[in-house]
C-alpha cells in the first residue's frame, strides 16, 4: 500500500510539472505576442527546443538586437526544421547575419527569400562610388542619456528628442527600459545643454517621441502610444498615434490626435514639408505594401487634413520604411530594412521629381552601420545634421558633417564621331580598361553618341572606341586625387574606307577590300601563285589593322549544277581562308562562306543567256569587313 502511495505521489508530481511546463509555455507565448521579448526569452530558454520555441526564441533575440544569440538559435531552427519554415524566417535570419557582417551567409538566405542572386559585398563596392555624400559622425555629448533618439530642429537654437532617461516612468515590456518622454535642449558644439522635459500636457505615462515643429515654433506634431491595447489579429497591441499640440502664451495646449489616426493601426514619425502644407509619416494602416510604409497627407488652409496617400512601391517595400524627413530641397530621407543595405535600418534618400520620388539611394557606409540607423535630419545648405543609431547596442544621437562624395566626381565622358565628316557614330562600342588591360565597363552609344564612365582617383585607364568598318582608337589617361577628376575625351574614329584606297563601300552598304581577281584552276580550289600574290595585299592590311575581321566569300557563275557550284565555292572560300591563316592571320578574325551561284552581279542567272565575259563577272572572291 505504501509503495502505491509513492507511485501515486510521483504521478502527481510529474503531472504537476507537465502542467507547469505547459502553463509556462502558454505564458511565454503570451509575452511574445505582447512583444515583451525579454520576459519571453527567460521562459523560452527553459523549454524543450521544439519548432515553436526555437522560432519565438530566435525572434525574441532578434527583436531585442541580441544578434549572436539570434544567429545561434536561427541556425539550430534551420538545421532541424528548415523545410517547414515560413519564408520570412530566411529574411530575419539574414538580417541577424548582416548585423554581424556575415554577408555571404546572409546572401544565401536573402537569395532564397527573393528568389534571385544577392551579393551584398558587390552592392557595397558599387555604392561607395555612387552614393552622393560622405559623412563624418560624432556622438552627441549628452549627459544623462538613456536610449535617446529622434533629434529634431526646434526654432533657431533649440532641439527636441526622445529619451528613456526618466527612471520614474514605468518600464516598457519590450526592452525593460523606462517609457519615452520628449525633451528640449540647446545644442552647442555637438553638446546638449539645458535639457528639460516637455510639460505634462505632452509627456504622459505612455511613450512620446518623434517631435517635429513648424518654423514659427507654435505647432508640434509628435508620437504618443495608446495606453490601452487594441486586439489586432488576435493580439492586443498598443498602437501609436500622431498628435498635434499648439503653443499658446508659452504653454503647450490643445493636444489632439490627428483625425486619420486610429486605435486599429499606428501612425508615427511625422515630418513637415518646407511649405508646411504636407505631413509625411509612417503607418501600418490598411493598404500598406507590408509592415510600415511612408505616407503623406495634405494639411489644408483651414487646418483640416486630406486623405493619407501611400508613396508607393518605389519608396515602400513589404518590410519597414519609417522615420521620413523632407529637406528644404524636397529630398525625402527615410530609413528602411526592405531596400538593400548594410543590415538593420539604413538611411536612404530619394529626390522629388514631377511630384513623385525617384529610386532611393542608400547613403553609404560612412553613415549607415550594420545595425539600425534612423531619424536622419539635415540642413542641406550647411551640410550638417543629426542621426540616431543603435550601433553600440543602445539608441544614441550623432551629429554629422557631410561632403560631396569625391568618387562621384571622377568620371570620363565624351562623344564618338567620324574623324573626317564629324558625324556622330551611333552604335559605336566604347570600352574602359584598367592599367592591366582588364575591361572595367563598356557601353554602346545611342543617337547622341555620348558615353560616360565612373572612374576612381589615382588610377591609370584606357578608353577605346570601336565600330564596324572603323579603325579603333585608344586613349590613355590617369586620375589624380588632387588634380583633374573629370576627363572629356572625344573619340574620333577613321573609317577603313577613308584610310585605305582599296577599301570601298558597295551599293548594299557593305565595306569591302577590293583586290585584283583571284583565279583558280578548273574544278580546283587550291591557291595558285598568282592568287597568293593578290591575297598578300589583304594579309598586309590585316596585319596593319589587328582589329579588322573579314568574311571571305566565293561565288560561281550559273553554268553547271547548282549543288556542284555551291560545294565548289565553299571549298574555294575555305582554301582562301587557310592561306590567310598560313600567313599569320588569326583564324578567329576570319570567316569563310560559299554562295555558289546565288548572288550574281548581273542578269546571268542561268546557262545559255550570256557570253563568257558576262558569266565571268559573277565568278569572284569578295572580302567583306565584319569589324
């Protein structure tokens, strides 16, 4: 009986442990759904590592920027459950890998995700030569900082930013940091001074961030997170709204959510156009391409608002686009994890063209890191601005100065024209070589015969122009980081017909080498001595012009069987080609073809209608320049 009691007690203990395990997993999943990732991690780390646990544990590490742990867990997840995973895990795993600069491994997963080849290192190499500016960053001296971000201009001398420095605020379940408040400060020599929180009308027990101000300083737009959570897709989420506040007699008042905000989705990161008639923002409202997109909305003269307008697929991707800023030059700056970059959120720019925006350009490695870089603001004329980044593990503020990227200044361009007539040579091939004679770039010029290549400082180059029936032209030049950076090189090509008396253009537009007639013995195709003398003229020409390529064609008259004439002409053309090769002409510069009696030069198209002299006109070899 006692033995049975022990067994029963043991069963109760095991059952209780199983129920606790199940309950703890349910609790972990609930925390994960609520985005309380740090608390979720603590529970998931104690659980059996099945697919669900590994997925949520890896994502929890990823969303809290614990990238090494995320990578290790994603790797375990892919090893054990790779065939059954949603494609989005490839994207997040790739982003985690990019976060530690493991680009080759990341590219494999991005290639699977996008179903195309991805080469991040090649992208970076090209970007360094094409991005418009280079930046020099310096961390803002900011006493008391705690995850500060989103600095914005506030009047002539003040700035505003968000910070988790108020330790009296409740902590945020995502990262266990205090809720964000908005602060104002003066900024001098990249140092924040006189840091003061905004009033309680602005700062509440929830998050406030991303403030932007009208030029007169009397209107503020900013983020505020809802204090209550709204159920979305079975998950309760505290969404973010954009609020407007007015400065009346030195006090911020009339704080109201904008009419297009909602408890069902987020609107955040407001930015004002130069004329203050358009508000840009990020949102995950219905109609997005995926996650957060950049929108704009008209601010009417009567202080009402138009309908929000998505900026479309040129700007937005199925992943996050956030933190828009529109400069005084109508350049849109924003952060994205969906466009190709270094890892995490990168800052991009897009020019306004015909009321739309052109293809975004990554701002490059001098400002973007392999982690999140965001909340970029700039004074274009002064070439100064501010950036937020978590590249050190925490959100911090950075000031920057910028210069025009010197590599974008280095270029060679010009026209391709006929040396004698000066006519533009449409369709010419222009090739750029480095000092080792390796092809760097090439292009076929259009109707304007214009070419342009990006080049680099302190290097030697050669540019070559080629066109069918023209003598190629090579021009060598070098670049100097302190000297000439732009080269205008006109390529003036001389046609073979102008350079050589024996080269003529026929009525069909073909350019041919005119030689004395070549004679073959009857029913033979071997090269006679007199034919060799004639062919040596062509040999000399082809050695003079090493790029020249020639088609050797043989023709018969109409007398005799058609098939016999065709085979004889092929044999004579091939024999002629072999003679040229024997005299040192490379075989790949030659082509032979026999046309038989198919291309007569006169009306003698069958036997018995012409005299011998007329038939003789059609028995010939022709040498047409192919290149």
